[in-house]
C-alpha cells in the first residue's frame, strides 16, 4: 500500500490518463461514466455484482462508440483504441490497479458502505474513491472507511456522456487534496465540475425543489391545470420544460423519492414538503412516460398526448394605460405598450407600481399578494424576457370586474402574447418559483454549500434553467424575491415561504446601500 504522504503530494492533480479508472455498477449511469473515462483516454475496468452483467455492459458501451463513429463524432482509430482499453471485471480484486473508482450502484447506504469497505481491502491507499449518489450523504458513506479522507462524491447527470455538469461533493472528512483531484479529473474529462459541501440534495437537487413544488402547489390549489402551468413556465418563464412534463420524463417514483429524501434530511422543513398529488400518482402506478401515464398520457411510442393550455379568447386592447410608479423591474413593458400604439400616461406614485386601465381597475406585477385583497385588480406574472415571451399569465379575483380583466387580456394580446388566466394565487406561477429558487440559493451560499457562481452554473447545466438563481436576482433587484416571499409568508404562515435569514441579510444590505447613496 502507498503511504498517505504520497497521496497528499499527488492528489491535487487530475488522475493521469494512463492510470486505470474503475466503474462499479454496469447500469445506464455506470456505462455512461465508463464511456466518459474511456473516451478521455483511460484504461477502464467495468464491474457489476451480477454475473455476466459487466461483459454485457461493455458490449453495449462499444455499440455506443460505434454509433458515434457512424455519426462522425469519433474517429474509427480512436474507437478501436478505446475498445482495447475497456476491460469487464469478474471480481473486485481485478480493480486493484485503479487510481480512481467511481461507484454507481443502488441508492442504499448500507450497500454502498459494504462495497467501499471491500474496495479498501483491494486498492492502494492512493486510490481515489468516489460515489455517484444523488441523494445519500457522502459523509455517511465515507464514515465506514478506514481512510475517509480519500472519499468524495462525483455526481454525474444522466446521460453522463452528454450532460456537462459534475457535482464534486466533499464529505465532512474529505481531504481538500482529494476533492481537488476529483474536480480536476472531471475537468480533464471535458466536464464542468462545481464544488459543493455535503448537504441534502447537494446543489441541483436541493435548489431545484421549488420548480416542482410550486407548480404542484398551484395545481393543488386548483388555480390552473398541468398543461397551462407547463406552458406558462416554458413560454413566459423561459424554462426548457414545465414541471409536469419534466417529472413525467424523470419518473414520479424517482422524482418523488428525491423530494422526500431532501425533506426528511432537512428534518421535514416545510420548504421542501412533498406534493400529495404526486404521491397519489406514485401510489396509482402512474409513473410518467415509462408507464404510459403520469400527469399526461403517452402512446406506445412514448409520444405525449397533452391537452392544450388554457388560452383566453381575443379581447379589445384598452385605448390608453396610466402608469403609476416606475414599474421596476418590468420597465420594458412600457416601451412595448408604446410600440403597440397604446397611449401611455404617467403619474407619480409613492405607494406602489401598477398600471391603471380605462375601466378604473389596476394591472399589477405579481408581488405575493392576491387580487381578492383589492377592489379591482388583475395581476400579471413574471417573465424571463417580456419581449420574447409568447405567453403571459394573468390572475383575477372574484371582485375583479369583467371589463378590467378583458382590458388586461387585450393589452397583452396587443403586445403579441397568448394569455392564460389562472386562479387568484399569491405569486402566480413563475414569480413564486423564481423567488423561492433565489431564496434557497442565497441560503446555500451563506451556509457554505457552494459559491454563487457554482450554484448558477449547476442550475443552468444540471437542469437547463435559463438563468441561475443569482443571475435572476441581479436581473430583478436584490429585494424583489425577498418582497414576494415576505408577502406570501403573510398569507401562508406555515413556513413554506418564509425568507431565509441569508436572504434577509442580502436584501437588507441592498436597502442600506440605497439609503446611503
């Protein structure tokens, strides 16, 4: 065995390309990780506890490389060289020369601990041990080891050969040199690594929970159907997929299990509370596309049969609009209204930001309040880019006059938008989702989970968000998300929407700066 002093001297650099990388677990994720290491130039040993499984997986992996050659993405000579470096292993003892072992087996703490305990008896002390777990504690897995300092999380995203993000997770006992070695190895493999501490869900699965949770909450409050919520998230919020179609794709058994795991790991924090509606889908065996039914129905080829989102009928635009306040951070709407040929009158107001319609009713940006609290108000949702958005959501209460609602619909239709009218829920759809993403991001930064930059990178690359949470915050202003959540918390004091202390400090610092200026 190599002494630990040698480990610390060499551990800061990437695993050398001529050193063996072993992958334990020959399922889809294991094969993907093995392919990444193989194409990067390493000798790769692939092991699975099921007899014959590693050899079958190796054949499948070579088939993937053949398809890359056929598509012109890999040279034939590179494919042949990779094939010569790939070795299925029949037992753990064949992994003895590995410089790095990445595990991708069942998500059970006891099984992973047993595996790594056995591996320690086989590999040298300078071998880096890594788990691809997405939900279990790195600290807990590594706690069973003789040398926990060399244990780290390397969380790849599926499909590993295509998605660039790797979360490099340090457990409580992980050496800095080992984490750096894993980080640099991922980067040498052409991936984009981000560093994070061992926290439930790491970066992506922790911060992404509101994207699903708030969509499900709007549905459970009967404010809108899944197709409409998804359309608003895509066409207004700029997200690549809506929450309902994405969880159908992931599988509700998988998505709900991750949500429940994070919730339980945070001692049932109400901010991470699972959805009862999603639990019912799991109980009914309606797991999404893989079972033929989830939120939506799917045919035998997996094509979705999705109903059309709610879209308002054409309405006449108002002859003019009165602007009260500066409409920050939604000022681009004013230019769009002028360009649409609608007269704009401006009035100074100190008590808010809104538009007044000829009916006498008001049109206001989603701020965490509800229309029912006012005499005649329509709220409009947050958009990533109001010019590029193709749909906008409006919310009206029982006291909103039909004339005001029609004029609000007509106004946004005149701006070239489809309009979806939803129920009167605080924060609407996009605004409440983005506000909560921002809040969790600032809390994670304050608790040392990851840097602002790494959080934004992880959310863009890991789940294809149009902006990272901190980027959203900078675009909207530091106090915007805090204000939305504060209003929502007043209306739902369960703790689900209570802004974090870190978010409070961030928002307050901004207000202090403005006062001093």
